[in-house]
């Protein structure tokens, strides 16, 4: 898939931007704080309707403005064209609207139109941070390519809220224990779809070893009737479902080492990049076409052999990369890419 055109209005530090892309990869070159990461974030937002770095989406709206728009023209190999638009409004409360080929859609249905994989240095938190971050990366990777997974996840989250509500009512003496039966059954059913997809995904990442022998080991929080029985007293006491995919995790390992605790900064960063590049291969295989790859400052801490491995992958699909200098970028990639210079929210050198 190719991003042909991107238009931004009031997105981060961009007032108005209209930018054409072509088949080639693009290097976004510029000093610190000119808006390179913001541009990558805008493309990721167009792809997922989610920010790659903040949970507070209203921060995406340019300071002092009350709305922002991100628009894109996507083309498939068969020249099938897709027009995507996301509008954000801040009129008292924050609101988001999405449209596909100029028709409004529900935000929950939006994901999957324009698959993308993004790597940025802050993603290292995936290795060292909380389990919820790792689940976020799992879910966004899988939900972009697997509609069945996306649906199971949405249902699971709804059923979880309902089951917890019943647990609370039981604790307060307002409901009977058998009122859990329905929600428990549904949670187990959707939970199985989620865990088997997560297990298969992580297994597939492990078979892809372009950057070293990293292992992503699934730590499943298995949810079954038997296990739930063991937890039932505690669940009622805390009014919360204590096991299931919402408690899943995975560890990032190299040899016998868990890299969250025993990894060097470079290893953690490399493992994150390996996860992203393997995700790209998984998504490509599942979809039968290659997602766009967004790389923020990827070459700066890589040694020459790892750089060569990255260059090889980068040339397989449209890649958009941000950098402060060209020195670290292998010549082979420089020769094949288009370089755009950014100065303070304005693109020069087109
Ligand atoms: P670096 O090389 O340091 O990574 P960058 O080019 O990637 O820099 P960005 O992260 O894209 O820089 O940020 C560019 C500028 O955008 C920052 O100075 C930031 O303050 C500004 N900015 C972020 N959000 C908003 C917003 N909502 N409104 C206006 N400006 C914003
Ligand atoms: Mg940046």
C-alpha cells in the first residue's frame, strides 16, 4: 500500500500541510523540534486513528486551535484508491470523526483500512514498561490485520465491564452468583479467540530473526471455568475479574535473560526494532500486501551490520523515516529515497 498524499490542518505544529509521496521511500530531514516525529505521528494516526505517543488525543490539535484534520489518499498495488479523513474537534469536549471515501464511519470500525507499522525510540517502553503497553502493541498489530480478533477484543472488553459490574452487585448482596454464568461463558469464548491469536502472533515473531536471537515469550493469563472457581471469592471481594487476556503479558528475552531487567539499552532498543520489523512481516503475510513502515530516528544507535539488515527490509515497502542527519544512513538507502527537508512545520526542498 502506498500513501500518495497527506494533508494536515492544525495537527501539532502544522497549520496547513499538503504533501505528495510516491513509490519511493522518503527521508524527513530536519533539526530537533521542527516536526519530524509529528509528521510520522500524523501518518500513524491516519492509519489507526490513534496517537503513537499520547493517550490525550486533544494534544494533537495545534495549540490555540479548536479543530484538526488529517486526510490521506492511499493507493493499493492494483491502483485501488482510498480516501481517509479524521476530524478532531474541541468544543468544550473532545470529539473525533472518521470517514472512508467521504462516507462517515464509526471510529471502532476504522482500523485496518491502511495498515502501518511504526518504530520510534519511545517504543523501548514496550520492553521495560508496564504489561498494558505490551498488550497495546499486541492489540494494535493484530487488530489491523485480523477483523475476527478486533471483534473479539471489542466484545471481550464490553463483557469484562459487565462481569465486573455483576461481581460488584454480588458483593453488595444485590445479585446472585449464578448471574455471572452468562458473562463468564462469553468472556471465556472471546478470550480463547484473543489468546490463540496472540500465541500464534508471538510464535511467528520468534521465527523471524533478522536482528538477533530475541524471543517474545507469551505469559498467558488463562481463563477457564476451573480457574475462575479458584478465584471466585477473591473476585467478589475486589469486584474485578482477575484472570484472562486483560491480564496477559509477554517477556522479551535473549538467551536466558529477560531484557526488561538484564538487557543493555542497545539490546532493549534492538529488541523493540526486531519486534516491529517482525510485526511488519507478519502483517504482510496475513494481508498479502505490505503495510507502510514509519521509522523515527532508527539508524542513530545501530552498528553497521544491523544497519544493513534494516536497509534490506526498508526497501521492501514504502518507508517514511525521520532523521536529524544523513551521516548514519547507508548510501544504498540514500540513493533510492527522496529527501524532504523540514523547517519549523514547513517542508522545503520538494
Ligand atoms: P527531534 O529531532 O527532537 O525528535 P522532531 O522534529 O521530531 O524533533 P517533534 O516531536 O515533531 O520534533 O515536535 C516539533 C514541535 O512541535 C515541538 O517543538 C513541540 O513543542 C511542537 N508541538 C507538539 N504538539 C503541539 C501542538 N499541539 N501544538 C503546537 N505545537 C506542538
Ligand atoms: Mg522526533
